[in-house]
C-alpha cells in the first residue's frame, strides 16, 4: 500500500473521495485510480477506433528525415519528455516509435527508409508516414503558409508577372530555344546566371558565388536579371549597402534589429541587385569600408560587427548565398582597391550587340518587351523549380570524377592568370626615357579564385544535367576570368591572345589606339605581374623595338581563345616592326 502514496494522482484522488464519499483509505484510493486509468484507456481506444472509421482513406506521404522530424515536432501535440526520449538521431537515421495513445491521428509514424525501433526491437522496416486525410490537409496548409512566408518575405508586396509555359521546361535546350527566340543576344549571360542558382545545390559549397554583369547603359543587363524576379530562391534588392548584412542602425532597437538584418534572409538564396553602380562609384573611404564587409560576407561564414550603439552582434556559421548584380564598367581605382582584398567578386562582360537597323525594326515591331519578359521569366522559373526538385538546395555532394581532374588543371591555369592580372601595382615615370618605376605588387594566391571558378563550372554542368565536368564548361570559366580584371588589362590580354602570345609596341599602339607611353606602361605592368616578358629587337641601324611574349605557363590558354589568328599578317613579308614573323625570328635566334 505504501507505493500508492507516491502515485502522482494520489492526493487528487484522496481529496475527491473525501469530498464525494466521506471516507478515505489507501485501498479506496488505489481502486479509484485504477478505475480512472481504465476509463481513460477506454476513451482513448474509442477515439482511435473513431478516427480509423472516419478516416478510412489514409494518405501516404514520403518524407525526408528532416521533414519527418519537423512535422512530428511541430504538428503533433506530443509530451515533450516522451518525444525527446524516443525520437533521436542516430547515424543519420531517426529511431523511434509513437503509439497511438500519444499521436491518435498517426497510424504508422516516420518516413521512408527509416527503421522504427522500440526497446532495441525492430517493429517496422522502411515504413511510410501514414496520417489521416484530415490531418494531412491541415499539415499541407501550414506548410504552404510557412513556405510562402519564408520564400517571398521580401517580395510579398510585389507582383512579378510571368507567363506559364505550355509544357514543363526540364532541359537547358528547351529553355535556350525560348530565350533566344525573345532575346537572342543574352543567352550566354542567362546561362551564367543559371549557373549561380544551380551552384546553390552543392552541399560542400565553399564561399558565396558572386557574378556581376558589366555593360554599357541599356545593354540588357537588367533584362537578364529580370528573368529571375519572383523565383522562389531569389531575393531582390534595388537599394543595397553592405552594412545592411548586419545592421547597427541607431533608429532601431536591438531587439528589432534581427528582423531587418539582411544576412539571415539570404541564407541559401540568391541576392539580385540590378544596379550596383552606386556601390562601386562611392568615394575611396566608403569603397574601402564596403569591400572590407563584402570580403568577409562572401566567405560564407557569417559576419560579426561592433558599434557604440548596439555593441557586438552578428552571425557565425554556414551563411552561404549567391549574388548576381549589374553595373556599368568599373574605374581602375575600384579595381586597384579590389586587388588588395582578393578574389571574391567576379564579373562577366556583356557581349557586344552590333545590331543593325533591321534588328531594331524587328525588335520594336514584334511582340512587346513586357510580353517577352513574362514568357522568359515563366520558363526560367519553371526550369529552376524542376531543377530544385532534382537537386534540392545544399543537397548534392559532388563526387570526384577522373575527367574532372583534366578540367580542374585548366581552371587552375585561368585562376593563376586572373590572380596576377587582378594584382595591385602602381608605376611611375623615372625621368629617363622609357624608364618606369613601380611598387611591390600585391597579388593574391590563386586558391580562392580556383574554388570560385570551379563552382561556376560545376553549376554550368548541373544545368546541363551532368554531375561531372567537360571541356564545354571551360567556356564560362574563360569568359568570367577575362571579364574579372581591369578593362584595359582585359583588352591588352585579348590582343595578346589574338596575336598568339606576342606583341610589339607598334601593334599595341595601332590596335588599341593608344600612345607609345601607354603601350610601354601596359607592357611593363604585365611584366611586373608575371604574365609576360619584355624583349628587345634591333633591325639594322634603326631604332630598337620592344615586344612582349606570354609566359610559357599560360601558352596553353591560347587554344581556348576565340578568334586566334594563325598568322599575324600573311600578306606582308617585309621586315616591319608592327608585323613580324616570329617563327622566322626564332630560327634566327637558334642559329645564333
């Protein structure tokens, strides 16, 4: 009898008997508690039978472990102590068994490919989560509300009209056909943006993929970006400053700041900024502050800041996101500052349109611009929705393939070239004719560039339905590499590759339309950065002529360049410093 006095319902039952029957003993209390437990069990069994009878149609839902865990935790009124006692992660699987007494609407609990275990004994093997139809509908409504709030939080007051495609867009070829039909000159840029979105499916994503489209005003930069407005994984911001990632605004209380911080809203999403010119055109002091923040944020490990107003606050952990922006060409001073911070921002020069009058007539006499945008937006969103069904965000573990090694070696070469040509160096005239002085160049090591360009290549492969790299993925890498350096260096490198890795001062002056001093300064800059060697030629009694030759480690990149001329000038055979037959010259050197 002593044990009954420790029963949790002892005092409650004793008081009830005293009030209703006027006599109390431990035996009476024990009998009463037993009656109550039997009544309670009978009531629960009746409820279960009623549920089974009213819900003969049982819905089967196949869920991931995480989804099953969240639904069980949030949708069912479970006893907390029971829940944590029986539902635990073990070796990546959920183990547990929930009898109907605790979850009356659940017939069999947990998801596919999960073993249900109780007291170390397997009860079910690979069960489905089976719930009543009524509860299923309730959960679907709640999940839909949650998804809408989470995905469209910053866009709930905007309407991005799109035209639903007549059929599902599941391949890149289907998408290409529709984009080219409406905007034939920006398919490559669209594909590059898609590669940023697809790279967000990589589980082991290192750093934040960032790509900024660079072009002249009205160059269709924002047109390409607008295809992605309203897509579930997009976050659009027309007015963006780096300090918005973690705010220290004095006008907002510390408790409310977390609601306005940009960084947690971007986690595993893609930030779209259609106009980045104000960011890049800021004064030097502001630029330094902006890039200091961006450098840290784009590492994808969060951001922590301190201020006199709110003290220390921020975020640490996996805060990866993609970033696609657009801007007009950048000033050299901006490139010089970025060179000191390293390769986090990458760029893509818009293709030159070279439209004829007939092109403009067709453009304005055909379907309206708005309707074209709607159609392209609809197919891009449909393609990405289908893509994320196959490759959910941060889910794909890229397996190492043998053929990836060959592509990686090429990416390493491009990354080493890019790191050098984004280096920060200052030259000045020493007073003597042709003599230039310079400071020690600041050149970042290539690993970060390798990683970023590799992410672009993997994203490009994924949108083509591949989980391995091939030579075609290098075209995007090459274009981003050549675009992610100061414009004058890009034009010089382009000219160098056009002429098979060798240039005279006269060729530079003529084809880049610049002075001799500018040509010599550019040649010297490339030599300081370790991309070329400056050599000297002397023809008879004439004035010596300088020429540059690409460093041997970058020679292999020439074969990937479009429009390479096999001969500098096959028609001219005379010794002209501007057009020299270097192959013949090499033979002369070999013969002494």
